[in-house]
């Protein structure tokens, strides 16, 4: 099997993109890259963070309370009440 340098470069680029994706998928949002950092990685200006947590499953999902429904009423507009003319 002959592997060309072009296919090796493509393989390395694919690996870098997977690492970037893993960096973006960190459970702790403080460990995720800023959008400007993502752009710089894609441009090749900076490298992907190497200290990536490989646990992408939330074992204790946060509990969310039921959303509060706020009803605000206002008198109908004259055009809504009278209909088309």
C-alpha cells in the first residue's frame, strides 16, 4: 500500500478537525474555545488545545424547572376588532 504525502496531509488535517470538534464539545463551557480561536485554528494561526477532556457524556444533567409562562394582555387594535373594510 502506497501512501502519498498528499493523503498523509489530508489525514493530518482531518485529525486536526476532529480535535477541534472535541475541543468545542467540552462539557465545561469555560474549557471550550472562543469563536475567534476556532477561526484561528481553521486559518492555521494557532494549534488546537491539547488538554481536552474526552468525556462528552453528562452523567448528572442539570435539572431545569418548568418554564414560567407570562401572559401579557393588551387591548386589541381597532383594525383587529373592526375587520377589513
